[in-house]
């Protein structure tokens, strides 16, 4: 089955393809479509509201099965007014570039010390107008990790700017310094794979 992932970020597309590689799916992205994607406001107050907005908009535009994801970033022990939530890239009404993101969050870690952080994630899958599936719960959340003021030297992955500031809370290693086995040991249960497998099995597609 060919399934459209509602993202134009090639790094996120590649990660999702790897995450769902055990399923009988061909994952394509928005850049694979001939028509330009519609502009979606993404003005929801939760990751699930934003994921739903995007998935429904892309289904309306392309008329094919599509899913979208959204995330919110949350910190422990900081004032509520600086919690990023769903506005991870938007600060003071400005959409940040990768470098601006690194600088902003490194500044927060400089001010408050290493930030204990986690992501709340959501997914919405639209097969057709009558069959919309969605999920946002603890099974899709990341584990706790640290965002530090000093970035990992010399390594940058476009599309994931905060990874260069992120450290494993158990080992103190930057994400970029961990091999795949170490990363898997620190990962939470893969709720995304579980979500898609259950939907596909229930629909027998």
C-alpha cells in the first residue's frame, strides 16, 4: 500500500520509513506530489489537533490515504510561559531556522541549567472520509532527555536541529554520539509501529 506522509521534511520522512519498515507500506512525502501542498494553519493547542488538521487538509487536497504527525516539546521545572508545547519552532511569533532554534534553546539551558525534556507526539491517519484513526498517549511520548547549552561539536542533521543539544539522561552522551543499539535501549516502546500495525490489521489492507 502506498501511503502519503504529510511532511516535506526529508529527514522526518526517512526516519518514518525506517520506523515502519516492517509493514507492507510504501511511504511517500509531500515533495513526491505533483501539486503543491495546501497551507495548513496548525493553530491547534495540542499535537493531536495539529496532526488532525494536516491529515484532513492533505486528504482533501490529494484524495489519497495520508497521515500526519505533530509533536510538542515540554520541560520540567521551568516557568509555564516558556514551555514550547506545540510551538517548538515559533518563538514570539517568529518561525525559527535550524540555527535560530539551536541558539534559542541553548540559551534556555544556559539560563536554567540542563533542561529535562520530553516530546508528546500524535498521529492522525485518514484512509477515507469515513475512516480516520488517531492517537496521542504515553505510548507515543519520548523518554526524558536533557537539552544542554553546549552543542555536540561538528555534527548537524538538517531537520532535527535540537538533536545536537540533546543528551541521553542515563549516560550523558549526546544523541549524535550514541550507536543504534544504545539508542534503542533508551527508547520507549514504538507506539507508531503499533498504531499502524493495528490499523492495517483491522482494515486488512
